[in-house]
C-alpha cells in the first residue's frame, strides 16, 4: 500500500465538436495520464462534472 500515498488525479477540460455543436468534455485523469472517467456537457459546468465523478 506504500505506492498509493502519492496517487493523484486532476480534472481536465476539453472542447469537442459533436454533430457540428461545441460541447465540453470533462475527464478525470490520474498522475500516469490514464483516463479514469469522462463526462460531456453542452455548457461549461465544472460543478456538475465534479458531482458526476463523485457519484460513481
């Protein structure tokens, strides 16, 4: 369990076009660059993205 002491993650925000509309893609990324979870919204809503990642 010693290796888990330095485990970190951050929330990454990215804009993508889906069917010609701009959407905001939120990704939870760990310190090794692996995507833990992703969430797509039509508007930029960091609070909702964080709430979604906590629920799972």
